[in-house]
């Protein structure tokens, strides 16, 4: 592998972000790929935010209660809805990528995408309603 | 015959010269004008320094691969009027070093592709007089690879990792694994079973979309993975 000639181009350096997220003129599969990356980055950031919020518990009940009050604000609930979208999409597309990536159903990967993401969207809508009404 | 003036915004770069830039040329086109023909018109009538690769003019040789309005295409078969734009943006393929204007260095492509083992069959084997083994038609598609590099240009992972083997080489490797014709496929499977081999693919399938020959490299990469997964399971259970 080491003797493979790299594709490095000094005139046009690699630009991963553009390569991943420039979906202009691309197919549904690239859109799925880009959204998967985006939700992955978002969920990773959320994980650290979540841990830092949980650390409020060690500061006593007052700080936690004030956070809970903030968490009930409609704007905060809207962020929960965004988070829910990231979770259900990443989960559904992740199942597709795992299956296809092991050679299962790759000939019908687009159908698999529509079915799994369709299920995810139903879960998302139900979840979003529950976030605001539950 | 309807004729229209179309602007071509062309990527320009010369080694040792200024930084890359776009230059716009106006070309009189009719409904039969392809992008490659328009570029040749530019070279003949407006700027003889415009460099491009081409040969057959009918999608057989794979040398005129380029990005047209942001999509990987063979310039020889894309009719300008079919693009439905008054300005056509023409750029060299991505993910290979640019040499000059629309020409990229295909060295890294062939470095990978040849290592994978060249495809073994040709369509001539299916001539009436050929003695074709039963079921061989199923293996036709990968032989159609015209080594145009469009799949490599379209792949978002090639845009990240300079040592990724890429869809064309992996598809060629699968071709040999699938129908080895006496070759030992194990070294090839070991070659692609690596961080920069078939596991580096992130299933964007843009290679399938870009391929002008119906090779479907993305499917071939997944077939390699299936084979390797089976091999790992067998090894896990001592078989």
C-alpha cells in the first residue's frame, strides 16, 4: 500500500469539507452521505454538551433546577427537535450503510434508503409532537 | 438548424504560471455541438494554448473525462444544448493532480488500476466464432471500464485521502476475485483489505452515478466487502 502514488495535487489541495458537503449536482446517495456526516458531527458536539450539562449535577440542586427550567423553553424544545432529527436520521442511514457495507442489499441501496429514512421520518414526526405536547 | 452563442467558463492553469483561474469564451453552437467539439473550436479559433485530452469522440476511449457544470462527464457525448444553460462551466477532473488546463495526471490512476490486475476479457470473446464458457455473460460489465477516471473524480473520499485506492481499482480487483481465471485472488483480497482499501469507502455511491459504462464500481466495492466479511467470519470460526 505504501508504494501507491498519492493523488496529492499542489494546485488544488484536498478540501475534505467541500468534498463531503458540496452536494450541488450530486445524487441522492451523496446527499445521504453528506447528511450522515453532518448529523455525526452534530451528535458528537451534542455528546460533549450533554456531558457538560450533566456535570451541573455536582454543583447542587439549584443549578440543575435552573437548567431544567431553561430546558422547558420552546426555543430549547426546538433544539430537541433538531437533535431528534439527527438521531433518527443517523440511525436509519447508519443501518443502511452497515447493511450495504457488508454487501447486503447493495443492489437496492436506494430503496433501502427510502424505506429506512421513511421510517425514521415517521418516528421523527411522532417524537417532535411528543416533545411539544408530552 | 438552430444556432446559439454559448459562454464556456473554462478552468485555466499552466505549470509555473499564475494561480488557476477561469476564462470565458463565447462559442457558436448548434444542436449537434458537444462540449468537446466546442472546446476544440475554442482551441482552433480563439486560444491555441487551451489543453485537453481526447481521442475517439464516441465514449469508447475514456480520455475526455472532465467536469461539466459540476458533474463528471465525457465531453465527447454531452451536447451543449442538452445542458440548458447559457454558461457552461468546464473544469478538469478532481482528485488527480492537474497538469495543464483540463488535463490531469493519470499516473496515480494507472498505478492503482494496474496493481489491481487488468481485466481479463474483452467483448470480442462474445463474437459468434468465440467459444464462450457458460454463464460468462454475467461478468461482462466490469470489462466495460474505459479507465476514464470519472468515478475517482466524483468520489468524496478520494477528495479526502490521497492514498485511497479508489473505485476504479477496487472494481478491477473485484473483477479478478470474482472470476480469477487461474490467478490467485488472495493477494488481491489482502491488498484491498486495508484502511485505504475497500473499507475506506463511505457508501456515497457517486462513482456509480458518474460511470459512463455501467460498471457500477460502488457495487463492486460492496461485493469485495462481502467477500472479506465472509473470509473473516470463516477465520473467526477456524474454517
